[in-house]
């Protein structure tokens, strides 16, 4: 329904419901992990850019962290390069890493920055390797009890918030590509899961909230039964569910738990297929998706 079709009373009600949330979040930082269908649909891209610009205009400091799995897969297919998945992670050879780097920082990030700058001219792209603000070590997987070499896949070990702080203090919207410097070999970069990169950034900059966009309505207690969606859950309870989760949902829940453990009060998994779902989550009383809360927060 268009806002033009709403009555004056309905419009006033929406504004009144939004006002206390604007007051609460004004001046705070929100990290948004951008991915899923929201990165593919033109209408959803437009809605996402509008939402981020709205937050920025109202004195909130949004930081966007993005992946680009579908785009990377498409480019690898075009180039005829094999990159199998193991335990939900893409095996990343040096050849594959060149494609990952090119697609994330040269294509996906540039498109997102341009999209946001149509609305606000405030977005600036930055990779985790810029200023080595994301550092990582190589990550391995275990299949049938045996370790598997994933190549140039990493897990974040340290975040230097300085480059992000500089951008925020100059009124910018940082757009972060999920690539990190290998702390054991600073001349090498590693492919990082964007959900977990977003959690690490959120913890390092003192974000008030982490929002993870995905392609489902949230965390389900009994997947795929939509009637079992969990509205709110403590981080410790979510951790108990990790062994039972599908491969795609696992890093998103891990990211929410990690963010809460690093002091972020709330982290939410929301359905990026719904236009403006981010605003519905932040600025309405009922929220949207599944909220993971730190065990010490109400």
C-alpha cells in the first residue's frame, strides 16, 4: 500500500510510533550486513539505499558490510574456475582469491557506493585490507573427522577501528568489503565471511545494533516451519541451537552471538526480501525478524 492511500490518522500513528525510536538511536551506530536478494533485485536495492540514507539523515551512523557470493559464483563460472564449497565455505585458491577481490571491491562495492550516493553523496567504499583494519588467520574445516584445507579463507582476529572512525567523524557512510589481511603474512589477503566480518566491526566500533539481511524471515525453532519463527532469543540460547542449524543460517546466528559477546546490545536477522524491512525492525514497536540479545540486556 502506498503512503498516499493512508488516512491522516494512519500517517500520524506511524510518525508517533517512529519518534521514540528515532530519539533512542539518534547519534548511535548501526552495522548492516547487506546480502541475499536485497543485493540482486533492483527494487530491493533502491529500498535499501533509501533506508540507509534515511538513517544517515536522522543522525544515525550506518556502516554497511557486504558480501557478494552470487556475484563471485557468476564470475567464476564465466571464467571457468572451479571453487567447491566445504562446510558452507568456498575453497579459495590464489586464482579464486583474485576473482573474490575483483568482484567485491571492484564491482559489488562500487555499485553499492554509487547507489547510496544517488541519495546522500556520503558513501565511501573501504576494504578490510585498507589500512589493514581487518586482520585474520587462515581457517580450516573438518569433514568426516579430517581437516580440509580451505585455501585463502580466513577468520577475523583483530579490527583496527581507526579507518572507520575517520569516515564516521567526517559524516560518511562506510561501505566495507569483507576481505582481510593475513596477520601471519601481511602481503596476503583472505576471504572472510561477511556476516562474521560485520559482527567484528560492530563490536570494535561500539555499535548499538547489528542487522543481518538474509532470505528468510528469521531464525526458526523447527526449520522450515514458518510458524516456529523466534521473535527474540538470548545469545546463550542461540548458541545452543548452532549445531542444529542449516549451513546458510549458521554464520548469521554466529555473527549475532559474537556481536553480543563483544558488547553490542542487540543483533537482528531480518528478511531482506521485504522492502524497507530494516526500517520496520528499527522504528516499530513489534520489530521484524529474530532479535538476539546479550544475556545481560533486556
